[in-house]
C-alpha cells in the first residue's frame, strides 16, 4: 500500500503536484499562497511562492513593483531611500530632498560627509579657506563677508597687528594713541602689570599705572613724604617749591589746618600765626 503525501492544510494529495515546505510541513501552492504569501505594497496582489519577494521594514513588493516612485526605475539590487513611505532612487531623492552645496551648488548625496554652518551645507572638499583654498575640515575657522577663512589666513589678511609683539590680534585688544595692542602686551612701563581695565597715565609716550607714575614722577608731600599724584581732583598746596597734601598742610605745633589762613615758616616747618608768636 502506497503511503499518502497530502497538503498539511487542505489534505489534498500532493503526488504529482508542486508543493512548498514550511516548518517541515508540505502545502499545496494554493494553500501556501492563501495562508502565507505577502501582499504587494504596490499592486496589492499576493506575491506568489514562485516570485521574488522584496521586503523593506515589514513591507513587501513583487520584484517588478519595487521601483522608484518618481522616475519608475527598478530598484531591485540598487541603493534607494524612502520619504513618506515612498521608495525613491538615490538620484530622485537627492534632487528633491538632499542639501545643495553652498559652494558648487551641486547636490550633497545621501551618505556622503557634509559640513554645516549657519544653516548652509558644503561638500567636505568644498568647505575650504577663501584665501589658501585648503579644506577646513574640523579645524577652527573665521567667517567674514559670506566667506570662511582658516585662522592663519584670516590673521594675515584681516587681523590688526599688536604694536608691541607684532602678532595678530584676533580677540579683544585695546587701543592706545590710536594703535592696537594685545591686552597682555599693554602693560605698565614700570611694574609690567596689565593696564587694561584700570586707570593709567603716560609720560613721554610711555604708559604707567598710577602707583608707578606717582612713585617715579609725582612731587612728594613735605609733611608725609608720599607722592602727590594730582589726579582725580586731588588738591594740594604749593609754596616756595614745596608741596603739601591738603590734609597735611597743618601747623607743626598745634596741628591745626592752615588752609585759607595765614601762616609763618620756621626753617622747614609751617606754623599758624598764634604758634608763630613764640618764635
């Protein structure tokens, strides 16, 4: 007696007929396609077991239905992209959706490296210094007048040079006597401390902090021997080539202020009229 070989689903004999094995169970073609065939996304018909089934993200197509939505070119075995669930060849996708290079105006193809800055895009090789034409890549650059420059070229072409060190000033800087300086180069002639952000004065075109200027050039108070800087409205008394701070212009004996009063001198001392009577 011959053993039967039947369809696992409909139980019809498979002898002399085509069949498909699934999980070691045989199915006639009709039952297999009814139970397991995918529906084509394009034509909505089942994909027969003898047809090539192309799938992408749980979606299926006949080979002849797997084509670009825009130009209809076949996409089987070719690179493609998707937009709003529609299949697109790389050329149609690029023309419609890819960025255009700010420099050469050509499409930046999907998957290729691009550079972006302030809403514009470039091919990596097109993102170059306006002056030396070398690709900038990930190096620091400076934009100017819709062009980009590597730092050395920008400094050579545009940056001011410090009067002191002769190097380019790229950030910050101060102006003194209509000439540019680095902040760190603009220092007191005396103590070499930076003058940027603090009060200073000058003598013979040299800049000094107030302390150094007073110690070097200011007259000394006859009474306390400290400098009289004469700055910011500082008042002082001058008499016979001698000077006093207002607060130091006092009678040597009674220490009363002599401002606005008559006074007498006794060698290097000054005295009020009352104390001077005893001389």
